[in-house]
C-alpha cells in the first residue's frame, strides 16, 4: 500500500549493507528512491493517514 512507503523506506535503510560501494546480496538502495517520492507526496500521505484514522474512529463509534 502506498501509505506504507515511509515505514518500508525506513526498514530498507536500516537493513541496508554494502561493501566497496556496492549493495550486498539481498540488500537494496530503493529507500533512496522512496525518500525522494516521500518528499513530493508527504502532505498527501499524511492527509490520507489522518483521514483513515478519523474514519476508523467514526466506524468504531457506530458499532
């Protein structure tokens, strides 16, 4: 889900390992791309997360 991009980018960065300037096997630098995407979409992502939380609370009250 696109809303998870922040969590996924952080996870990929924390697990990233390299040797001689090259990523280790099964390590990825995709977090660098994700960080750039987040810069352009952060406001929209934050609004979506806020709306989802609000809707979840409203639906909980109705049941």
